[in-house]
């Protein structure tokens, strides 16, 4: 699993199911070596094939994704201090939009919620609506961590602890740097299959193309490929400057249509004023034409029915009765 979302398989693997394939190249002289391959699905040139991309509905609440990840592998790969910090932060991280109990200078009630940021990290966002859909951008200098009662340095340490999961690794709990690793976790499992836990406990579901495009536009995904297209950027062994497929398509659309963002186009306001003047003049001309009385001469036929040189006889009165 690369992160919580992408699942891969290696087509040439025919060995056991212990998942320990990172340290060997997949081209050894004996069966034990030949059936193993480097766990490098986080790299662009990997030989691993993408099975699917999944989204997690329950991230931090109860026994959701973080709970499964921490107690089935984190307890074995982290130091005691890292595990204690991550487990405590999991309890503090909001699973829904929460009121801060505070207001800005304009009287707007303020809320906070989990916010994704670059390189698959997370932070807290400050919002002005109860759905946490409108981020606060007022002039007041407000500290969302202070309002939420969470130490920001703990959030930074929490993100650092999660870096170990940003490299490709098997579904079963495993230490990428320990060939003889065994994880006896808090729930009594040995090398637990976490993918199974993500589905049954964290409500993992297949992600649609729209889900992937939306997340990519947020510029918070680590880089990965689908059908030859790159999504996200950065990550272990990748450059943060790599442009994703979504960003390339947006750039091509803007270039093809000759569109420029208004803040970078010096002629934007002049063109806007000219457009409005033209619209107003056109509307005034239309209204004037509609309100002008019609000339009676316009009711006469354009072509006379009398031929040239023809004298029309006088009308003969009819019989008088």
C-alpha cells in the first residue's frame, strides 16, 4: 500500500505471502530471491501495477484509519515517544467541523477542522461556516491552534512520524528496514493485514476519478501514476517540482484558449469596462427602437401594382337602390 489510498501488486511474484520483498531485486539465483522485488511502487518507474485507489471515510474517529495504522504497525516501527505522541494526537485531531466558541471582529462564528496540505501532511484550518467549507481570510490575526487548544509543534512532529508510511510497503505490518521483522501488535496480531482493517474498520471505499481529480487540484497528494498519467507531486524519491497530469491539463487549457488570470492581466479592467459600455449602448439602442412609434408610410407596399403608362379608369358608381 502506498499511503492509505493506492494498492499495487507485482506480477512476477510467486513466493510466500510474508510481503518481505523490499531488500531484493527480484532477479536472484534461487526461488527465495527470485520471488521478491523492491517495494518501490512510490516511484514513477516501478514495475508494480496499480490495483486501485481507495478513500478512507473514517480517518481519526474511534477505531478508524489512524487507530488501525497505529496499533497494528506504528506500535512496532515507532519509538515509544513517537507512538505516544501519535496516539495522543489521534484523539485531538477533529473528525468533523468543530466550533471554536470564538468570533471574529465582524461577529462571524469560527470553526476548525482537519485540513490537508502539501506532501500528504495535515494541519488545522479555520473556517467561518458550520460545514467548514469557507476558510477564514479576515484581517484578524487568529491562531487556529490556540483556538482549538492544540500545540502546533505536536502537529509538526505528528506529520514527521507519518513519513514512514509515505513509502511503498506491504499490506501486512512490516518494517521496511528490518528483513527479520515481526510485529506483535496491541491487538494480539502478528504482522496484521492492515488493508483488511482499513476496509472493515476505517470504511475504505474505491475512489472515483472525480475524487482523484479533486484531491489533485488541492495539491496535497504525493505523486503516483494511473494509466500513464501522473497525479500529485513530491514524495519519497520524487521531485516536488514535477507537474501532475491535472496541472498540465489546466495549463494547456489556459494556453489554448488564451485565458489569463485577472490578477496577472494588465488589460483586464480596460477590457471589462469596454465590454460593459458596449453592452449598455446596445441595450439603449434596442430599447429606443422598440419605443419609437412606427411611421404610417411603412404600411404602404414597396412595389406598386400599377404598371408604367397605365391610366387607371375612374371608379364607376354602383347602382343606387
